[in-house]
C-alpha cells in the first residue's frame, strides 16, 4: 500500500487478490479506479473501492477525469502514487 497527499487530496494505491486499486479522497468524498490484478483490461471507476462500478474506460486519463469529477477537482490535481502510474491500456 502506498499513500501520498497533494492539493488536499489523498491517493492510496493497493492490490487485492483480484484488482489493482487507486483510491482518492477529499473532504469526505471518495473515488476509486480499479483494474484487474494482471494489469490489463478496462479501468472501472467507482465511488469507493467496494462499490459497484459507475463506468469503464480503456484509458487511464479518462478514468482520472471521471474520478476528479466525482471529487469536484481538476484531473491534474489528482496525485498518483508511482505503483499506480501505469494503470490503463
């Protein structure tokens, strides 16, 4: 697990048995981007790591755009821990 904070946003990267997950939090709001553990396939955007997916994206940039929208920030404000920087296809 790796956590960083910038611009008032915390980002935590972790892995489960089935997924790579990047969770963002800001002012009590959360957004999560998940990918299968093998590191390929579409990215799932969720409100939380355990909630149902809202949307799927091929590109990491598109998933980050949606996560930023859920938090009410600009995509460029989202910090991304190094282990999660290669998510997406």
